[in-house]
């Protein structure tokens, strides 16, 4: 499954690479958009836990067509 996850604010690029190595990211005004393959529900919840642990606010999350 591929997902797109939008995070409020701009993440530091090193944080993006270190905390979410399995995701790619792009920066748009006031948001960071991450996308990539999520293997299962456990992986998805693990990603959400990492966002929370870093104090990042997820504003939108959606599954992308394969």
C-alpha cells in the first residue's frame, strides 16, 4: 500500500531522512508531504507513533492508488 501523509510545518531534511528512511518527502508552503510504501497496519501505526514522538502534527493521511 502506498500512502501520502501531510504534516503541518516544514520538517528538517535530516530529521526526515533519519526518522522516516522508508518515506520520500517534498516541501510545500507550511507543510511537509511524505509518501511511500507501508507494508501493513502495524507499520502504519508505527509511523504515526514516530510522528507523535517527534511532536509533529499529521493533518492528512490517505492511501494512494497502486
